C-alpha cells in the first residue's frame, strides 16, 4: 500500500475536504449534547463563542499554516525549522504525543459514539446495549482492515458519507427550526430560564467564555485539515517547496469546512437547547451523545431516524480514517528520520497495526464512554491548535509583520487560556497525553540508541578535488587515511599528525596519506547526505565533510571509497581519552566520543564478510 498523498492519489480540494470532514463534521453527532451538558440553557451563546473563535481565530491561523507547511506537517513542521538541535527534536516529540492523543482519541471516541447510536436505535435488540465496548472494538477493527487492504478509494467513500450526512442533518435542522417556531411556548420557556439563571447579557457572555473550553471539540477539524494536505492536487511543474495550487486548495478546504460547520453548530445548538429536556442530555439520557439523532426519531419517525443513525454511525466510524491518515503522515515524517523509530515505521501496514492496538487499549480503558474521552480529546485538539497559533505568531514576527503579530498573538493568548482551563477542569486529558509523550520519548531514544551503529548516510558523494585525490591514492595500490580533528588547518598541524602516525602505525615515509576531517553539524539529526570535498594545504591532501556523527560518517566514506576504487582502504586513529561511558553518551547525543572502536563496529555490522571490510588501525 502506498502512503496517502502519492501523486496518483491526489484529488480536488473539495473531495479532500470530505476526508477531513468525516472527522470535523462528524462532531455534530455529539457536539450539541456536549454544549448542553457544559452550558445548559446557555449552550447557544457558548456555541456562538466557539464559532467566533473558529472563524476569526483558528481559521486564519491554519490558513497561514497551510501556506508555510504545504506537505501536511502542520505546526510541527514549522517548529522543526525554528527550534535548534535537540531542543527542537524534544519539542517535536512532545507535540507528537499530543497529536497522537488527538488522532487516536478521534478514532476511539468517534467509534464509541457510533456504538452508542447503534445500541440506542429502537430497532436494535436491547441486549446489545450491554456490549458497547465490543461494538466499538469491531468498528475500530473494520477501520484498520480498510487501511491494511488499501486506502485508494477512501476519498470516494468520504465524499459519499459526508454528502449524505450533511444532507440528512440539513433535513433535521430545517424540521427542528420549524418545530421551534411552531412551539413558541418552548422558546419562551427557554428564554425565561436563560434570564433566570444568568440575569443579563454581560453575565451570559462571561459564563459562555468560562465554559467555552468544554466545547473545544468543535475545533477538531483544523489539524486534520492540514494533515491531509498531501492529498490535494497540485498543478504540474509547481515547485515542491511552494505548491501554489495545493496551498490555495487547502485554504478553500479550511474556509468552506469552517463555514459549513459553524452554520450547523449555531442552528443545532439553539434547537436542541429549546426542544430537548435537560435531563435527556445527561448520562443515561436518550439524547446523551446523540442529540440530533434524538430529534430525528422524535419529529421524523423511527424509519428516518434509523436512516439518520446509519449515516451517523458510518461517518463516526469513518472519522477515524482522517485521524489514521494524519498519524500515517506525521509519524513516518519525523521519527524514522530522527532515528527514533525502526525503518519499518515508514511503512503503512505495520503502523496501522500499532495504532489499532493502541486504540483497542484506549477503548478498553475508557469503557467506550464518549463523555470520559472528551477531556483527552479536547486536550489534544487544544494543544495542537495553540502550538499552531504560536508558530504562526513567531513566523509573523520573523518576517516583521507587526499587525499580524498582534492578531495572532491575541489568538494564541485565547488558546493558551482555553488549554490551561481545560487541563484544570479535566486533568485526565493531559494525564493520557503525558502517557503518550512518555511512551514516544522512551521508545524514540531506545530506538535511537539501537540504531546508532547504522551507517546513517543517505548518500556519499565526492567533489572533483576529493575524487581526484582518491583516484590518485588508488593508483599507488593502497589507500591510507588518517583521521584528524580539524582546528585551524595550519600546515604544522598536518606535519605533526603525519609524523606521529607514521611512527606509531609504521607507515613508510614515502607512502602517500590523506587526512579525513569530519565536522559535526547538527548531531540531533540522524541520516544525512555526505558531501565530501577535497582540500589541499601545502601538499597535504584532506577530505572534509560535515555530518551528524563522526564514526558513522567515517565508516560510510570508507565504504564509498572501497566501492569506487575496488580497494579496502586503511584508516588510522588515535585512542580517545576520557571515561568510556561518557564517551558513549557523547557519541549518542553529540556525534563524537569513542571514535575508533565505534567506527570498526559500524563497519562490522554493515559488511558481514571480514575480507571486504576496510582496515581499522589504532595507535598506542
């Protein structure tokens, strides 16, 4: 199976909107009920606050994210270009933990809500009501099976599901508004209750702002919206770093989805608050987690209600598809590249199995309860949106866009407040996210340590001067390379180093030698291209390269020289001074340390046959 985003699987923006829409729009299945539980009769006004922040906060932020990260990396990609070295890598791992929380809980919560719609349907045997966990696990297994089989038809499925679901919701919304206007006494009762509880408009706005963090699930579609950007078609010939057509399509996707969702949220929050008794929203109530389905059955009959249930179940089940696609885009993008996951983590099917098993565990832990997972879901959503807001604020500051810095900074402040309030209100969300973060960090660093003895060179190339030096040495019948810590490249340094190695390693005075100098750039990177340049200082020939780790780069260059010349080169080292354990840690995190034995071990692992290995010499 190919990864989402392969060229032959790119589509028009409105079709890709349906892929992210199975996550975003599916929240209509439970968002009105969550708003009613959080704000009571005030839920329509609290929803207006959510809509305002959606259209004037999150939407501008993610339109900018789409422009600056057109390959689906989102705020993680933006931060990876700003934060240096290990600081950046660690921050990315933390954000990946929250992203995993967001996307995995999207799968489990949506499947659990789908199961709730199944067991609450009047045509379903009541006995199934005791097996919500099992039904949720079956839905998750079916989702994983689709990804294991192939995901080429996912866009078509998403278009069908979203189109039918929005059409049915439009019918429910029109009928619901008709019932509201027909039963004017219910509106009067609602307005009286609103005034009695909150007194005046100022108090209502204040309470709405306070309860808004509980409604944050209504923002869930933005991160998946940029995560699926690689699916959007770009015009032929556009530069990879600035695919204008894809960026424009992503912006249309985000804007259209936000307007559609905001319209439905305003209408449905009002009619559910007026038409549904408060007790029905509570756990065990007929409208808990399924407010619109409740209205569909009550006002349009059980046949239409069942059709609505089937559509809702289908889109909730498939909501996990956009989340899974987001995970399959993010994880291979970062962890294997950082050496913090095995190479098989670049493949789709193994990752699908891993994510499915995690989703099974989360479902069992939360007993397939929608309300119990809301805090963790909101935490993941809010942290990612906050990071996106901060990222675009920093971007605007770097480019000197003062007015945008103020605007994005204000949005960032609102999301920071919302995130902190949500964490204090529902700490289980950050607790679960912390488990994801801890697991990712532990697995990442264990994988990094295990993979440290790989060659880690994507490609080794020699410039003309370096190639000429190597070919000239090969013409002598033996290639001798002396490793050297570069300082100021003074002739005296090379003269002393050459004399020392000829004496200690018994190299004949007339035998030509080359020096190899590795300059460590960003040691937190894992794999890199090695571009070897040739330098000559008063007759001393020097091969120079910038890399992420000294031993791995030396080993890769030696093997490249062997392959070029057909000769096994001889390389000469000095023993490294200092504590061996400290040197090992320096190698893992700084790319230096005990160079000679590590180089030899890397070569041993890379070349099974001893006769084909370069020769490693270490002086006394």
